[in-house]
């Protein structure tokens, strides 16, 4: 997707600047801006002009992102599945585990509730001898 950047008005309207830089994609545009002094100046102006907008997720998007980020634990069987639920009128992610796994308390601003499946088991410690 073509990407471009145009600055029409600079902070405090002290002067007007028109700048255009085209690239094949957003990544190439950022690389172009970082590669030259004028590009870094324009990037700084853009950063000062644009407010910081936190990324927001729906519970469905958070579930999908969680599954992507914890794909290894899902594939090796430590996490059985991820569900959505409501607790005290608040949407939460429910993570069903088969084995102990390190999980964050929150993910994409949604609380995580950890539940053990009926087939949950603790693997033996490395020091233990299993006969």
C-alpha cells in the first residue's frame, strides 16, 4: 500500500510547510524519514503535532492477540484454550491450563482468570526421580 506524509501546518501556526514523501509501504516511509536530517525533522514535527493515542482492543481482538502471542504454550499443550467471560460486569479472558504456565495478570487491559482443566497436572521437578 502506498504511504505518504504531508505536513500542512506546523505547531502554533508560525509557518506553513508542505512536504511529501512517497514510499511503497509504511515501513519504507519510516526508513526514508529516518535516513535524512530533513526526514528526522519532519518526523519530530509529526510526533509533536499528533496526540498519543493508546491502542484499544475489544475482548475478541484481545483473545485473538493472546492466542497469537501464546501460540507456543497452546501448541505444546500447556494452555488448553482461551475463553471470554464476564465477572462483576467486566469482560475478562479465561485461560484454561493443563500445566503451570507464567501468565500476565492483564492482557490488552483485560483481566486474565486462570483455570485448571480436569487433565491438569504438575510435571515432576528436575530433582525428583520418577520410577
